[in-house]
């Protein structure tokens, strides 16, 4: 039986995290959960610590401070690779990604190496996002696809599932992106390696609790990352 884990980065998600974990556990999908918390001042890390004492499927990786979502995922991936997980998923902590869709991703990866939950294919979509976020996301997608020629429709999606061989083949320490460009960089590198990438539709719902961590820095980083990727000679 394939070992499966979903990696969830958190920063100040106290209003979401217990509910999300309990919902994921109730799905009975036979997967483990790893939360990577950046010493959230609101106590998210301590709450997950408590839940990890009650449920053997729940794990927590504490980092000393806010070091960025990209590095949180890298640390989470390394943790999972060391523990022999075969399927390693990514998911946000704020219910924008539906727990039920995680089961669909785990199912759909059967015939691919990376399966992405996509907002921008038929039957996918976004609910309750303010217009500026929709415009930003659509523009970022269009811009990235024009510059990189990637055949992925939702290049900034943070809901996906990798086979371990995909993550093993990438030099994780060379990934520098912190925000959305982390997703772009991963997709670019996976495609460049020739892996089989698939998208399935998801409906992304804006968070009801807590705050988005999007910032100008994250947007600017994504703007430049696409050019760095295209001009980089580095294969991995
Ligand atoms: N560990 C960690 N998690 C982060 C950091 N920044 C964002 N996150 C988490 O990454 C996920 C996506 O972030 P979010 O702010 O919801 O982005 P948005 O949905 O695009 O507005 C959430 O689970 C956040 O808690 C960070 O610096 N460190
Ligand atoms: Mg969010």
C-alpha cells in the first residue's frame, strides 16, 4: 500500500487548522497529515501539537519564524521523502482547498506523476474572491504561460499531489521562491524533467477566517521568477 501524506503550511491559521485536520481525518482516506508551522504567534503550532498527541496520522514540523511558504513546503517534502511516502500532496490551511478534493487528487494521480487541482480548466472555478485577486491570478497565469510556454492552465495552484520520484529528481535546495512563484517554479521544473503532469478541476473558495499572506514582495518575486526560469541553464 502506498504511503500518502498531505503537507499543510501554516502561519496564523488558528481559526482553521483544527477544523481542517478533523475534516481530513474524517475522510478516512488513509493518508497522514504534516503541518509545517512557522512559529505562528496565534498558537497554531501548539494546537497541532495537541492534535498530534491524539491522532497518530497528525505530524508537526516547527520552524523558528516566518520563513516563507516555499521553504515550508521544501522542508515538508524532505520530511516526507525521508519517511518513504510515495504520494506527497500540498494543500492550504484555510479551506480554499476542499478536503474532499484531496481524495480526487489522490485518485487521479494513478496515471500521472503530478496531478494539479486547477481553477482554470472546464468545471474549475473560484468563489468569493474579490475582483482584484481574480484579476491578479488570471494575469499571473497568462503572463507566466506566455513567458514560459508551460502547458499548465493553473500555474499558481497550491493544491496538488506529487509522486515521490518527482520530488526526488528535483534539487529542492536550489528552489528559492517563497510565495506563488514557488508553485510556478515547481511546475516548470517538473515539466522540464519530462514527467507526466495532469490537471483536474477544483473550485477554490476564498477563506472565511484569518488573513491572506499575499504581499507586494510575493507578487514582484513571481514577476521576476518566470524570467529567471526561462534563462536559467540549470537543468534541475
Ligand atoms: N509555514 C508558512 N506558511 C505560510 C506562510 N505564508 C503563507 N503560509 C500558508 O500558506 C497557505 C496559503 O497562504 P494564503 O495566505 O492563504 O494565500 P492566498 O490563499 O493566496 O491568499 C496558508 O495555509 C498559509 O497559512 C509562511 O511564511 N510560512
Ligand atoms: Mg488562502
